[in-house]
C-alpha cells in the first residue's frame, strides 16, 4: 500500500469516526468511541493471523479468549503491534468505558478522575500529526466542550492509525508448524 493510500485511508477513518461520535451525546460518545477502537484492534489482530474460513470468527466472540477489549489490547501489545504508550492509553480508555458502562448515575468526561486517567493519553496523542488539524476542525465546528473534543480526538487518532497499521500487516508465517506427519 502506498503512503498516499495510507494517508487517504487514515483520513477516511478519521472522518467516519468523528461523524459517528459527534452524532452521540453523553455516555454514547464514550461507548461508541471505545467500540470503534475495539473493532479496529480486532481488525489489526486478524490482519496478522492466518485467515479463518469461518466468517463468524468465534475467537473474538465476547465469551471467548479474545472477546474482551483488555485481551485484544494485551495481545496487540505482546505482538508489538502497538507500542507501550498506545497500550497504556487503550487501558485508560477501557477504564473510562467501564466506568461509563457500569454507572447508574450521570457521569462526564469532565469529572476529575476521568481527566486524570486520560491526561497522559491526551499528552501522547497530541504529538500525532493528525491531532492539530483535526482539533482546529472540531473547534470551528462548535457544540463540544473541551473534554468531549479531546476524547473524540484521541479516539479518532487511535482508530485511524490502528486501521492504517492493520492494512500494512501480513499474516504471520511461522518458520515451522507442529504436525502429526512429516509432510
């Protein structure tokens, strides 16, 4: 895949994520955003795995070994598909998602504990070349508070780059395969 094609893919992913998240309010912004990252991680992991002939890959079902967001983060990290800073950001996002999903009351990204949990991820993500132009667009768009805007930016950067990285991968080719026969 050419560099221009990757840039185009990242831009299209970013646009799709931003539009989907801006259509949400409150807890929906967080839940939809993390669901998009979860799906992008699944695509990344599948890109390095041998193809599964079954289109319904049971390995990624919720009750299976790679069905949880945490398991996908851990495996992608152990396979060096994501760097430690990205893994840490994903785990922070997972914690926020869990809080939003399991809270009966109102919860907000502007709550001090969410701000503290996400601050290191925001700091890292601001170094990404997609952040500044996308931030300018979201600020001009209006309608989002600073915490929502940062969250949407973080999720957008992650999804765009995870999906682009997935497109660069090839299935793992082991040097040898355990077999019952020599052939």
